[in-house]
C-alpha cells in the first residue's frame, strides 16, 4: 500500500507586515465566476490571454472547465473592462472580495511582537527561523533538526524530526507546508502541529502512540524564498524566486517541478506563468533538496503529506493522469474517513478523491512523485483521529 496525500484548508485571510505595501492592492477586487457553458469557459480564457488576471482557483486558465467556481483577482485598471464583459455575458458571477486592499489592511499585524512564539498569527520567516532554533532544542528526547540544503537565495531548509528516541529504526511520515508562497495558513499549520505534538506527548494517548511508534519529519516552510517575498514585496507571489540568465521571469511552481508526469497536464512551459513547471524536473533547488532527502530516507519514510490552502480537499494520486492509482480503493476509504473526522468538529465538509478527477489535472506534483517513489503506510488516519479529538 502506497500513500501520499495533499491536504487543503480554506483561507482568504491575508496579512501584511510592511507599511510600504499599504497601496499594493488599492481598488482591486476578487470575482467568483460560475461557468456552465463552453462559451463561459472561452470567455474566461480570453480574459486571461488579453489582460492580467491572477487565478486563485483553479490555478490557471488552462484548468478552467464548466461547473467549477473560478476565483480571479482583477487589478484596478481592468475593473471596468471585466465588469462590462461579465455584465454582458449570461454567466453567473459575484464579487467575492469588494476591496482587496481593505481586506489586507484589516488583517495587518501591527501589534508588538510577543516574547513567546505566536501560533495564532502569520509569522514572518525570521520569526519562524527563530522558532525552529528554539523548539528544536526544547526536548532532545522528542525533537531534533536537520538542514537538508539551502534555497536559491541561500536560506537553510530545516526539517524537524518529531518522535520518541529509539534504538531501533521507526517508520516515518514526511509532511511539508508552504510549497506555494502565498498560502500562509499552511506554514501556520505546521508550526501548530509541531507545538501540539510536543506539548501533548505523554498526556494524549493517540499523540503518544504516534510519536512512540513513528517519527514525523516536518518541513515548516518549503518555499522559503517565496514566503519571505510575500511578506516583504508581493503578498500574492506563488512561485520560487530562482532566476535564469536570458529570462526576465522569476521562479517556478515547485508543485509542478517534481518528476511525476512533468510538464504535461495542468502545467505551463511559460516561465512567466504561475504554474511554470521549471526548465527540467527538480530544476528548483528546493524541490531537489526535498526529493533527495526523501530518496535518502526512502526505507523509513512510509507516508507523505503536503498541506495546501484555499479549499477543503483531501486529495490523493493521481493529478498528472486521469488513471486511478493502484491503491485507489484504500486511498479513498482512508481519505473519506479523515474527511468524516474533520467534519465531526464544526461540520466543515472536505471533498476526497484523486487530484485530476476531483479538481483538475496538475502534473509535477509532490504527492504524485512521492506515491510513485513507493511510500507504503497510511499516516493520515493517525493525524485525522488526533485532530478530531483535540483541535479547538
């Protein structure tokens, strides 16, 4: 049984820390479009070709189909055009965020930095790096750290290893957060999870059992350069920050850069696209670092989980093909069980299924790559059971 999972959680909260960005999104709006005809799909794709449109969901115009919600951010200079086009069409639509700048300002973190690390705000990379240093030395019997390489801009990628020390090898889970820079709730979850695991070990039976029987490798921020850039320059940046001589475009989508159906369905070969697949598989050093770490520890890593945002989804392979995974039935059973556990808390409904058929095809994803590499255990049932019992 092989297992890899992509978890997504809803957030439209945006937080900025720099006053210099106070007018970055002035008068911008976010629209939700509901195409139900091929003509509607064509209209959306034509808009994307002719003006600057930031796709929030799906991730590019190539993934727009009928009967899905399409959320787009429209710059102020195109608002009149877009509003006119939409009003003249018969496509259902609404303004999801009336004033994006006001939403950003409303979530701004202007409070003094607390002495203790905060698990209820979006921390900057500098804060997260300090937290990694502190928490990794808090209990040598339960946590350690390892630098698996540096980012394109030279920042250390540190993996935290959670688990009760043992003289014998234990199976492990690998979990990463923040592969897309602007999905801030994802790194916030990884920070919360690490703290929750350490603080409840010994008092909570399920967490104690999990960390006694298994190790959990946590990469708190995958796309560190991009994440730092969203705090300092452009809140909506998504890709890495790599540069290539001869191109004026920056970065690639790290979740299109793994060697899993690379650069086929749902990925772009255009370096300026938000879903640019990179120049070769693992061309992004961050992707290469993670892939090398998992390959080196393949014998012990039995499950891979990656945390995304902006929806309620529990996705599993495949996304690069419409073919079902060999373990599809069991993957679906586990994902549906996890969805039921999450729904029991607040009634939030998570949709489960293979990425390609549940939302849209997307080649080069980390979860597909990890599954094909050969992960063999079902980690999500442990985590979902714990979340059901303890999240508040």
